[in-house]
C-alpha cells in the first residue's frame, strides 16, 4: 500500500492518494485514520475511484494497483472536480476563441509529475 498527499497551493487542495491495495484495505484505512465510513462494494467491478468527502481528507484517489493508466484516470476525475469546485469550466475553446482547458491541463500535469516522483521513491 502506498499512501501520500499532494499539496497543491494555487487552488489550496491536498488530495490523499491510496494506491496499490484492495478496496477493503482502503476503506479500513479511511475508517481507522479519518473516521470515514464507506460502504463495501464489489471490488471486481472497479480498479480505482476518486472520492469526495465533507471533511478531511476531502478528496481521495484510490487504485487497486500502482499502474499509471489507472492512477492517471482517477487523477483526471480529481482535476475535473477541483475545477468544478473553483468554477473553472473545462471546454476546448470559449466563444471568445480563448483556450478553455489550459488550467485543467496544467493542474493534471502538476499532479502527474508529483505522482511519478512519489511512486518512484
């Protein structure tokens, strides 16, 4: 099990990443450490999830394995939720012609680079 947070200062977020463990291990960790209760579900139907809670740790990215496609898939969900929280639309172009997905792309790049550093340690 690999557990870490990533502090992101621009939008003031610090999501928790719980990687390379079963769904059951993840829900037990959240219950023990943060007193967050998540219903047990059939793990065979998913290899990762992005959770939003109404208390710390607020956002949690979980993946069953430590494979980059799964981690980045869930990180994309994280980025879209952060942008939605901050009122930042994610669109290819605004009617003015400006690029509308640049903020999300930079945020995804930041998380991706940091994730790579953390899992390679």
